[in-house]
C-alpha cells in the first residue's frame, strides 16, 4: 500500500489548510485512515482517524478545529484544519490500517510539512 499526501504548506495563525492522502495498491479494505503529526523534538502523535464506518477520533488539541473525512470510493482521507495555531506546526503523516493479501497492517505515508506562522 502506498500513501501519497498533499496539501501541506505555510499558513498564518487563524488560517486554514486541507490535507489529502490517497491510498493505492492491492487493497482489500482500508479499515482505518488517519493522520499523525510530529513536532520538532517531540514524539509522533495521533491527530485524527476515521474508520471505514466513519467513526472518528480526535486529539484533544485539535477538537473543534480539525475535521477528518473520507472518500471511500477514491481511497482518500482528508484533514480540514481551521483556526490553526503555531503549535500545529509539524510534519503530518497519513496512515492506514489496511487489509491486503498480506493481512492487516499499518502503512505510513512520507509526511507533509505544515507550518503555522504567528
């Protein structure tokens, strides 16, 4: 499974960005799709994730500001980020827990940089 993320960049505090991530490969089912982020000097942390049944889970730091959504017909997950804060600056990684002929495994994308200026 390959994950290709896009949409990162530089935004001012209070602004908006939307991240997209497309999964490709011999996929039977994308059970979970989501986003993690890693700030400089910190551990990677969950931002948001969504199941194939659209159950969602958010980090407390982004609740009410970020929205995760999926287009299952296009194997795509989105992260709409609003009211961004400088502490949202991080490399954002797309993930999926996918079922393939190899069974159920987690896959990671390469990451896209999001920088929020104050």
